C-alpha cells in the first residue's frame, strides 16, 4: 500500500505582479483537514472591512462552485462604500487565518462596487 501525503499551498494572487504565499494559512488549513473538529472554523467564509477610522466590520462570504473540472469557486459581493475602506481581508470563519487581502484604495465613498473573488485549486 502506498500512502500519499498531499498538502495545500495557499497563494494570494490579487496583485498578479506580487503574489503572496500564505504559509501560515496553509499550515493551519492542512492541519485542520486532518483534525476535522475545527475544519468548519477554517473555511474562508468571512470578509472583514477595515475602515480608515480603524474600525472593522465583518460579513459572511458565500462561495459558489463554478467548475468541478477546473476546481474553481467564486464569491461575488456588492460593497456600498459609506466610509473609506483601507482594505478587505478574506479570512477563516473563526478569524484566525488570513487567506487574501484585497486592495480597496481606488474605492470612493458614496459608490457601490461589485467584487468577484475566485479560488482556483491547481
């Protein structure tokens, strides 16, 4: 019998010219797959808005399977900017893992934006 050990690497490619390896996120997520007691808490189902006034607000992030063959999931959200958002963080349900950070520097107060975030598993 041959046992294969697979690990998931997590890379934030929201800035294509500067991909960020999320080594800590990968380590915790891989351990969570083996220890299924906390697996649900490690899923990327939270998005946190960090405002310019240093306050934060959390929202639920829902993923839709786009293609099983291509291993692609997508989350789409509408953002109504009522005050300046410094950045958004896609994180685990329990808030312990950062999977991606979204640059919101071009967003203007008083406008609505539609953001699509894809997760592709190579």
